[in-house]
C-alpha cells in the first residue's frame, strides 16, 4: 500500500490560528482603506483647488466673459482689474489695516500664549488644572454671545475703530487655542536641558526665552499659521468693533455689495485674489514646519 505525502504549506499558505485574520485579508483591508483615503483626499483637493483657480481666472476677465465663458481663458487679459480693486475699491487701505492688526495680534498672541502654556505645562501649583480647563473651555464659547458686552467694553475704553483695540480683542479671541496647543507641545520637550540651564545659573525667564522657546519653534510656527489664518479671515469682530477702519474681510464684503449694482465683477475677483494669495504663499512656505509641529505636539 502506497501513501502520498502531502506538500508542506509555506508561511503564507499555512492556516492561521483560530480567531486570527489571515495576513492576505489584512493586506486587502489595508489596501482598500488606503485607496478610500486617497480618493477622499483627491476629492477634497478638487473642492478646494477648483474654486481658487476659477477665482484667479475670473480676476483677469470682464463681467461678460465671467458669466458667458467661465472656464475659458480670457480673450483679453484685464490686468487693470487689480489696479481698480487696489485704488477705486480701496483694497490697498483694507490690506494695510489687516496687516497691522494681524501682525500685532499674532505676535502678542504667540508671546502671551506660549508663556501661559509653558507655566501650566512645567510648574505645579494650586489651581493649575483649573486654569488650564478655563482656557480649554474658551475654545467652545461662541464669539457671537460676547459681541454686545464686548462692544460696550471696547467703547468704554475708547478703543472703537482703533488698531490697538482690535489687536487686544484678537489676542483674547486666539489665546485659548494657542494655550491648548502649546501646552501639549511644551510637555513633550525634555526637562533635562531646562534643569541643566538652571544649574548653570539661568533664571526661569532665561530658561524660557533662551532654552525652551527655541526648542518649541516647530510648535510656534504651526500655531502661528493657524492664528494668522484665523485673524486674517476674521469678519464678525472687526465688523462690530472697527467700523471706521475696516479690515480686508470687511472691505471685500462692502465691495461685493457695491459690485451688485455696478456689475464690475472682474474687480471683485481681483480683490479676492489679493486677499487670498498672501495667505496661500505663507502656507506654502511654512507647510513642512506646520506638519512637523503638529506631529511633535501629538507625541509624548
């Protein structure tokens, strides 16, 4: 009687233990998840990029071509739309107001926010967690509920339609998220370097500005970009607190209302392009630092 030997199964063909998913099924599930995530990201990229490119194209057309052939290249490039938006549409004035307010607001937000986050992350004292939770709760407070009391406070201080009044409001508006983000980032930094600086005779202020703050540069760049975007696109706060010195978002809104009657849509899209391009350039320059800061801030 002859017997036939069964071939031995390789590691890939061997039956997995009971209750364990085979490796080929895991690979297939991972491939499906990767393909789905790539498809969603590609769709999201189209949703973001296509309107931006269309606005750029419309900024060098006249109103007839914008509505008659929206996706074609213009027969005549109307570069004068940008000069009309800058001078007649007062976009240059609005842009200057935004640059001043956002620069002051972001710098003060980064300074005060990083200082508060560093103290809460590195020092143990009474009510430490309570203060941290108060800042965290500030992110969930709708700004619309504070408009009326905030208006009377700013008016009572004589800061309506002033740069410093709007800067202080922007700082208060941006501090909660800045503290929340930088608190997590400072907790990831090694304590040995700070302790060595103290042993060498460095003060607490010196440790913060000369040691810890340079080490937190990736986090500062990341949260700085978020603050620039949030304050640059802010409309509600300056609409109520700075009616006589409008920022760029207010200027674009007023220009939109004006073009509904004049019909000069090319000038409006040129103004939108002037408002969008600086922010896009800043993001493209610092996007690697933003990714590094977000990754470092989530690692403990």
